[in-house]
C-alpha cells in the first residue's frame, strides 16, 4: 500500500513551506520515524520524520521548491504512481509538483535526490555512469561537481531558505517604504568607563525603549492605511548568521534590567546562529535595532523592517579626535542612524528621537 505524505500544518498560521533538503532518496528503504525531509518555514528549519515504513517510491517536490500546506511531497511504498495534487482546505491552491526525472532502465537504479539530478543536468554529468559515495551508494552533490568539467567562471545559485525570505522581505521594504535616514555622532567615552564587562547592546536597548516612550510614533507598524501604535516594546535585534540576516525579537524590553537585556539578547543571538529559535521568536517586533560592529563600516543606511516604521543603526565605534572644552582630545566616537518611514514619522521627530537615545548613551548615570 502506498502512503502519500503531505506537507503538514506546522502551526503559527503558516500556509506554505520550502523543501530545504531531502534526507532520503528514491528507492531507499526507511523505517517509521526515520528522518525524512527538512522544511524551511519562516526562517526556521524543521526536520520531519517519516510517518511510515517502506521504500521511498517517488519524491514529488524538489529541494528549493515552495509548496502549500497539504501538497503531496513523497510517496512511500506502492509502485510510485504519482497521486493527484490535492488542495488543502482553506488554503490557496497547491503548486503543481515539479516533474522528477525518471530513473534509467539500464545500468542499475540511480540513487540521487532531485536537486542532485538537476545539478548533474546543468553540468552535463551522466549519473548513470557514476558510483555514489553517499549512504547506500547515493550520488551526492559533491560527487557530481567532482565529475564535472569546468566550462567557465560562472556559478549559478538559486535563492533558497533564509536568503529567499530575506530577498522577499527587503524587496517589499524597498518598494513600499519611502525611507529617510538621519545620522548623529555619539561620544561613548563615559559609557566605556561605566559599562564594565557588559557590551554596548543592553545600554542601547534600554536607551531605545526610553526614546520610544518619548516618541511613540516610532514604536509603530503600518497596517494598510492604519498606523498601529504599540504599548509594548518588543525589539527586533538583527543577527548575522551563516544562512543570512535573522531578526529575533526581545519581548518586554521595557521591563528588564541591563543584565536581563544582555542575557536575553545573547540567548536570542545564539539561537539564531544555531537555527533553534521558534517561529514566534522571529515575529511581532515593534521596532528594530541593528549593529554590525567592526564589520559594519563607518556608516550604513539600514532598511526599515517593514511593516515597522523605524530602525536604529549602531555603526563602528573607534577612538577619534573630538573637541572638548576647546581642546582636541581622543574620544570613543561612533555614529548612530535612524531610518524611518516618512509617511508615518516626520524628520524632526526622528531626529529628536535619535538625539534622545544618544543623550542617554552619553550620560549612562543619568
């Protein structure tokens, strides 16, 4: 009997997912609960086990393809006859599964995922003539690339996973938001003496919350023609990971001490880099902070994390000459920026907010 495995409802209101990686290949015998497939959803990768034992008869959706909840992904057992594509109740119509290249009739069955088959086709590699180095003789991507003959310096990569989500999100932000950026200097010398072993981040978070309380129009999101002003301070913190930029959300920032802010920010950053954060830890922020540290350059213009209306950027801090009481002295100087949606926030208010945050950082004892 054939078992048709469909993309399950993974909760959190998700309606679709991307097949990030198949953990099996056609013809492979698997047991119930064996790892079957990795699904990318809302910047989190979920490993799904096999719901049944048997032979993987046919993989219907290629790696990198985005499909709706309820789409048949794979057939386990039976003769591998492709089932009709069904629609999930209450969801948009499922996308038709991409055709899978049939296994050759001569020379034995080729064990390779749809992604490896596509790469082999692009590189002109005949899988039928190869011996795979993967489990049970499966041909891997490395096998294919090692067997290919370079034809030029061009490398083509598909937007997938987190990088695809980032591309979609930033495209919307760039297209929808008439963004303006204001920049000011900040003298971190006093804070350097006061912070001890703490990083700059908890002070920046605390100063941002206080600034948002004074300028509430920046702690907002845009919903169609409505401006939603929030009375909670859930701050997104941009974190660079190997997969791309992820923005976990630090909840209730206004009610936390500096130590609590630093500990929670550290936990979120570690989880983002490890890919272990839950979906609800990656959504629902009311304002975002980004800091690339020494890699961020002297200055940058961050994009607004739409549908939010503002983002605060902390840029490189270094010892620079400054004029104090008429004398040129060395001080720890950095630039802060505020990029804002000009439909919602006026330039004067954004500038005043930025100066408010800077004033709190320059006088941490106040």
